[in-house]
């Protein structure tokens, strides 16, 4: 069941320009990070949040600044970011076939029984939802097994359980990718900027 909406979160997705795709190694990682931080700056403007310092703790988890929490994600084709007044997390992945044994690695049979079938769209719904949840708590992929799908609300929402606490997740699909953000009792307004668009 969807909770009562009390406020709005503005996750932002930017399409990575062609010139970044030509980079390699540390240069590419740095460029992707810059695009994610540009997306975060847009989210901050839309959210009317001040977010000047982007610091992380010893685990690499983002630290809130002035009461504003933030989260970043990036893949070769897209970067995503969100900020807001509560702990939150965002993740993005390309929906593409992988090894079949990863279905059982990413979720248990009781979780898969909540879905109509095992598809790669559902796989990445689960994967990005778990990643977004673990980003909220500052925990890494090593605690994946403690993060479980509890309920499928509809095609764009599911509920995760991590150590007894529930997290509502909203999904957004575009360009063969899926993004997930922790929604809780917030309305989600997604913003997408295409390749070469001026977002700053």
C-alpha cells in the first residue's frame, strides 16, 4: 500500500554525452562522477535545498550537509542523483541479460514468488531497489542478503525490508535502463536531461 504523500523528492537523470563514453579508466570514472554531481545540483535547485559540501564517511557513504541528504549513481549511459530532507538512496542499471544464476544470488525464492515471473526487468527492479536501500543505510553490497523484497505494490513500486525497517521504492524506466529511489511518504517527480542538454 502506498503511504500518504507529505512532500516531493526530485530525482534527476542525465544522459552521458558521447565524449565521456570515449574515456577510459580513472578519467571515465571522474567524468561520470561529475555528471552525477551535475544531476545532484539540479535536484538541489528543484528541491530548494542548499548542498554546498559533498563529503563522505570512512565507508564512502554520503554525509548530510545542513540537514540535506544526497545520493548518486552512474552507469556508462546515464547518471542519477537525488537530495532531500531525509536519508535516501538512488540507483540505476541497464536492463540487459546476465548470467541466469544471478537471479538466485540477488533474491531468494520467497522474494521471487512475489513476482509473476523471473524477467530481467524484474531482476533489475530488485537489484536497484536493494542498492538504493543499502545506500540509505550506508551499508554496502555485503549486506545484500539482509535486504529483502517484502511486497510488490505495482509495476513502479515495491517495499523492501532491511533489518526490520520497511522502505518504499519507486522505479523509473527510460532508454533500456531502470532507476530506483527510496520514496517513503514522498511524491517523486523525475527529471531527465538528454545527451548534450544544458542542465546547469
